[in-house]
């Protein structure tokens, strides 16, 4: 019968039990190890993600980049749990601990920059982990590993690749938001004719005809080097943050650590993690008018950021033109699932027909945690009610627009002052063009 040693050997003999971190004990037939960093797990993680049931966001590169940038800036502690059984590695749970005042809260690594949160599992293990196993696992982490007051695990898919998420076996509540995806396994043409709503197809064809007959030069640009990625990300920041400012919304890209996170992903995308962050852009008359970027892994592509120029050509729907190209290209590259990430929107429902239902676990672990959990529950419930009420959501948007107007009136500033940029953030050293490195 295979042993844990076999798993180490499959990771090119570069992983030992000591490198996995602290041995926590056992749950069911699994040996548990707790690690406070990703570095010692790199080879094992890369090997496991080739076959594990996981979302694209739990790739080593995405998790490591987030911890080294946003996590480091916010003093977040990694608390990664690795489970082994007699058949080798069984799961990796990319967890972390974030301080909220006096409380220590267990979260998934990635925070709001990850659309889907879950562990990495060997396929046969997902059905073996019971509610009792999960509760015992969380208890062991807290008692033998590191202090945890509250478990708050958000935006987890209830199922993935047809398998139930083990964390859905313990008490949970529906997440305030859903995600939207579509099956491309029958090919793009079948998808476009049967899934995309008739009104959306008609709009796309009409707007495309107008765009191509207008005399404008139209081209698609895909990032092929770190330099391409940096340039398109800089344009994305300008477009997206300008729109956030006009809408009165606080930008998630308003800090250097968030910018550094995406610059790190761009750099990593030029090496083995080539699908870690790919940019697609629509260029009209030499200017980038729309951008989509996403992460791909083993037949699934998840679009995670998007922007468009709010200019005279916005009425021609450059974003939908680019989205059509993006989905078609991913289908031709062999992807069988495409998603537009977390959050509901009319354009998403026009192009995607599957709701990925998400859930949250919120559990007190220590007695002090019982003080925080009620406040977190109220906040989550309020957020859900607002998003599901047309009246309340309209009121929120009205407040945001008023806030944006008042800020412009009483605190006017030029674009360069108002918008975060990659200019003043030290960038990683770019690798040579991906095509050149592949040729070499």
C-alpha cells in the first residue's frame, strides 16, 4: 500500500515531513500538518494542483502572491493545513488568520481578490470528509496549532466538478452574492446559439455591425509578455478607478499592496503559471477601450477583472464585443467552463446560464469569539437583504452617486492625483516575452 513517503517522492523528493510544518494530530485517517508559509509547500502544492479538485484561484502562484503582498501588508498569518493518508496527500486547506481588533479570525487566503474560496482535494477525499471531521479539524487547529477566536470562511461554492464541498456539511448560511458560469463543452457555436439570450445575440450583432461599418480600426490585443501585462493593467486601473470614483465606490485597487499583488501575478504568468493572469483587450483607433483579465486552470477560465473606457464609443458596447471574443477564444483553447466571477449583473446573465451558489461558514471557536459572531452575522444578513432588494439597492446607488458628486464639488482633483497608478509602485523585473521563452 502506498505511504506518505510516496507523496513526498512524487514531489521530486524535495518535501519532507519537517518542511510541512507542525504536526497537529489526526482526523479520521488523515495526518494533519500546519504551515505558516507557502514556501516550504511549493513543490508539493504544484504537484498536487495538477490533479486536485480545486478552483483556478487556489493555484500556488495566486495564493503565494497574495500572501507576499496584501497578506504581508495587513500582517495576515498563513495557517495552511495539509492532510495525508496512506495514499499520499489528501488535501491542502489554504487558510490564514486575520486580526480584527482583539479577535483572531480564520479566513481563506485570497480575501476579496479571490472569487471562489475552497481547499484542494484528492477526488476520493471530498466525500469522505464528514461534518464531524471538519469540526474536529478546526478544533485541532485552534487547540494545537494557533489561537483562533472565530472561523469566517466566505464565498465557498457548494459543489465543484460535481462533488459536494466538505465545508457545506457544517452549519452555513448562503453568501450575499452568487457567481455565474457557463458550460462550453459543446463548443462555442452551440453555446452562442442556445445559451446566450436572444436579445443579447441581437444586440451583439447590431453593435458589431455598427462598429465595423463605422470606419474605426478594430483589433484584439492579448498580453504576451510582462510588459504587455503591466501596460494593460495600468490602463485597467485608470478606467476602473475612474468609474469607481464617479459611482462613489471605494476601489479595491486603491492601495499599493493590491497593485503589487496583480503585478506579481503578471510576472508569474510569464513562467510555468502562464494562465495565472491573462489580459484580453479591445483596441479601437489605437486606444484600449475595454479589458477583461482572468485566471485559467485545467479547462476552466474565470474572468476576475474588467473595465471599459467611458467615452464616445461606449454606446457601441465595446465590453460585450470583447466578451464575445474572449469566450470564443477560451472555447477554442479547450476550456469547458467559463465564469464571470462573483456578483450578479444583467450582462452576466445574458452570457451565462448557471448560478454557482456560494455559502459562508461563521463559527465561534473561543468564548471571546461569541462576542464578534453576532455582529458579523448581522452585517452579512444586511448585505444580502440590500443586494436582493431592488429598492434598497437603488437607494445605495443613489447615495453613492450623491457622494461622488459632493466629492467632485468640494474636493476637486485632477486625474493623476485622484487615481492610483503603477507608476509609483516598484514593479517586479519583467521576464522576456512568453513567445520568446517558449521558443527557447
